[in-house]
C-alpha cells in the first residue's frame, strides 16, 4: 500500500500511574514502538480517531469494576488481557489477504 509500513512507528498511550480522583495528564505517557510484522491472514489498521468514553475512568481506577482494570504500564484502552472495548475510526494500511477490500 502507499505508506511504508516497515518504517512506521506505533504511538501508544499508556497508564503511568493509578489516578486518584479525576485522571490527570501525569497519569499517562506516550511511547513509540515499531509496528509489528503482520501475520498471515491478518491486517494492519491505523486508528485515526479514538473515543474517550466515561467508562474508561473505571478501567484505570484501583476499585472493582464491571470489567478488568488496565494495569500500570498497559496501553490505553487496550492491554493483552483486555479485549478491545473502544470505538475508533480506522484506515486499512496493509493486509496479507489478497482479497481484502482496500
């Protein structure tokens, strides 16, 4: 596709500290990692817009909630232990599927 995926960086918002009260900018940080090589049958998307939902506040607190909490160091709003639970507008960047709609 048009952009060079191999030279792309993945910017991630991650939880730096557990907020007390209203979350502040200091509770979060940005990091950049290499975009992984996509596996057979997979695709790579670029998130253009992400939702910031009130429920996310419950995911990052230290109290019990209806869903698993995001741990310190995990990306927001996704972590390896938590299924994706936010809305986003995405653009397809690459696919290993020949018949994938682009």
